[in-house]
């Protein structure tokens, strides 16, 4: 998408702006107010419906020792109202930043929120990501090499390529970067979500007609992604607080640029990654309001060469 299209984009152009997700609150547990081990951050411009579903999936996590930090990137929708709706069930905080121009800037928001995080592991995501109820457990525990030592051969967890690292030589001094591989819900089946019981089991989304044919990563359908063990995109990522990836992450324009940063960082810095299965991450359809325009693409190779 070109910059001119972003500059003329209005809320009326967002085909999901008025979507009303069927949320379920009656069976949720009260908010967790104990020790915080993981800080989970999202920055959003509008996308209220997607954010609402995403937050409900966070309420249903089996492992609850986390907090949620939400940055409102100058939205025209009532994002704070959505956050307040979930505050009885989530340890959640709301931040607001003015948007000086049309293009979103989630990397700036993350850097701002880092200072407010209580967890020993940081995780970043986008509001369209819905997490399976074991996802937070993996995002936290897999950030430590001794977890991989204990579980690498287990039946219920399979890891992707570890960048040619010798798994037996990993120590606490190695940086483990955790990613969750997304499966996709495209706009053709998006409106069927209210008729699927994703509340009790997120995998019920796979029952939607056409789900396996939904096109996502690399222009391939979900049926293709389910057969892959390696995940080249990082829509959800976590690492320990002291991992240099957080300090070195620059501020750049665009929603998608955050993901490109992780791809490039992995390539140049040899950060270890692991992707647990079964799939714990689902990508909702969304309008284009938060992507970076082509004219603002960052030359990541040049950036790393300068460092």
C-alpha cells in the first residue's frame, strides 16, 4: 500500500470497524494480582473488535502470572473502554500516545512501555493475535535454556530449528527468543467467528468452513503452514528482560516493521528461537490501517551494518 492511500484512509474505510464480537465473561476468573513474571504488550490503532477477542483469550490462559500493557496509538475508537471492560479479569494497564502522522509506530510504544513492565520476561504482540490457553506458559518458560533441557524431547512440545545451536550446550547465558507460529483467519470467514465456540477451545476456529484454505504467511494456506516446523514470522515474541534485542530495537514507522525487525535480528544476531506446538496463535483478519506504507520501508541490512 502506498503512502497516499494511508493519508486518505478514514475509519469509514475499515470494513471491520463496526464488528461486534460475541464475548463471554460469565465463566472468567477474577484478575490475577500475584507476582508478575511476564509483561505482555500490544499497541493498537483502533481494531477494537480484534483487541476484544485477543483480550478474552488472555483471560483464559491456564498460566496466569502475567500482566498486559495496552498502548492506544491515537485511536478514534474507545480503546480505553475495552480495556476497562477486561480489568476485572486481567492485570491490565492502559497507555495513550498521540499519533503525529498517519503511520502507526508500535516500536515507539513498546519502548515506552518497557519502563513500566514488572515481568522478568517481555512479550510483544499485535491486537489481532488470539492466543491458545497454554500460550503464555510457553512464552515465559521457553525463554530459559533449562526449560528446553527439560522438555526438548517431550511428546507435547516440538521445537523448530534452533539456528544450528547444539541444544546440549545451551546455558543460562544464551538468549532464548520464543515465538508462536500463527494460523490465519481471513476476511471471507471472519464474520463466522461469532458462530464458533472459540471461548471454550480456540481450536474450534478450525471448524469454520474454508479455514484450511485461509491464505496467510507467504501467500500459502493454513494447510501448508500446519506442515511446517519453522516459523519465519514473529507476530508474537518473547525474551528475557535483559536480552539485548529490546535495547537494540530501533524506533521505526509501521506495524509490520516490528515483525521485520525480529526477522532481521534473528538473521544477523543468531538469536535462538523455538516454536511450540500445537499451534497456539491465531491471526484475525483486519483492515490495513496499521501497516507501514511501502515508501517507509526500513533498510534493515544497512541498519545492522551501521551497528
